[in-house]
C-alpha cells in the first residue's frame, strides 16, 4: 500500500484538477468545493497548510481513485 503524502489543501485542489475535477465555488468557511461531471460526489477541501491523513484518505476514496493514482497526480 502506498503512503499518503503530507500536502496542503491547495496541492490537493491542483491534483484533483488534473483528474478532471472543477472548482465550482469557494465556501465562506475557507473550503473549496469541487465537482466532476458524471460523479455522484462533491468534494469539500479545506484550505489548510497541512491536511490530516484521515481526511485526505476520505477525499481520495470519495473521488474514486487509488492512493497510488493520487500520488501520480501530485
């Protein structure tokens, strides 16, 4: 199993953007909302300096990609 990297919210947004996710709005609570056409989920990514690994793993799972695939997007 691949290790999860230590990344910021902005890095996660860039990585998901490479996978086809689009920023649909920035919430007032400093969260970035992303949506991908044809996907049933919406991602809410906080603009933190370092994301907790549990949250990062949940975002990756909700985006239906593997940890290895996410690491390649970085």
